[in-house]
C-alpha cells in the first residue's frame, strides 16, 4: 500500500490523506450527496480506504427513521462507489481531463448491520478488474472493524 512520507506525499506523488477539498476536485458530487469525507489509504487504483463520518444532521435522518435513525443501505453503496471513483481519478489511471463516473452494476450486495449517527464508516475497495474506461471493485463498509455492508461494483469513467 502507498504510504505517505514526512511531507505527506506518497511514492506515487499523491498527497495523503486526500481531504474533502481535493475529493471535490475529483468527484462532481456535492452536499448532500457527497458521501465520503476523506481517503486515508490508497494504492493507485488497486486498493483504497475512504471515510464517512455519519452525523445526525444529515438530511436522510429526517425520514429514515424518525426516533431510530439508520443510514440507508443504498447510501452506503454509493459511498463505496464514490470512494472507488475518486481513487481511479486521483491515481491518474483514468487519464487526464474532467471526468464523470457512471455506476454500471451492483452485484452480491449484502447489508449486515445498521449504521447510525455517530458511526465512522470505512469504505474498503479492492479492484477486481479493469478494461479501458471500466472498473470493477469489491467493496466492504466497516464500522469499528465490523462488516456492515458489502458489494461488487462496476463503473465507467468518461471525459466531460
């Protein structure tokens, strides 16, 4: 895995960690749909760990569910996809120019445990395959080391 040296630069020239400001340069998503706060580990586009700090003031908790807030599973999957997309673009493997990441497939999706406000979700994505501008990843969402969701995802990255 790529490790940062004392200056915060990795061996591949990527600043680590990648903060929210830099993520917004890689992804078109904005609040309330930017579902990762930072990337903390990255090995080119091969492996990446992104973080989402779940807070009670997020819009989905107004209705999901009042009195017992639970992070919708579909948002956990979207957070995995955003983490993988940011890694593809940040690594330079997607080529130059402004990019959009389009979700193609979700397979083998399972939700294991609920995620609630106050949790810190770690999105662990491992590249399974790549062909031209298409990527396939295995994703796991974890809270305190416990698996809460998993899926295999694919996406296409296109130049705007």
